[in-house]
C-alpha cells in the first residue's frame, strides 16, 4: 500500500519541483539535499544502533516513527498556514 502511494506521488512531486525551480537552482538544491542526507546518515546509523542496544528495537523505532510523524505534520501545517497568509 505504502509503495503504491509512493509510486503515484513521487512523479507528481518531482514534476511539481521541476516546474517550480529553475534548472541552475534545482541542481544546487539536489546536490545540497544529497549531501545533507549523507551527513545525516553518518550520525543517525550509529545513534540508532546505540539506542537499539539501550532501549530495544520496538521502542527505538516507535519513538523515531512518532518523531518523524510529528515533524511531517508540523511541516504540513506550516505550509498550509503560509499558503493561507499569502492569499
């Protein structure tokens, strides 16, 4: 189910960003995003491993998932509020 939604949404988001951002800026943003992802993985892999050793698998990934969900909801609310204030 999740993979199906991702397969539908990924091309739509990609097309949206391709039309929204000029080519030169898009290349820079993609490079920075890739570097940010790589740097995040350098710290998160050992950190998650340490948390799993101390808290266990279920609590670590449950807490991580909840945190990701809250950040995503906060981002969506911020986008919606920003869109309302621009109108």
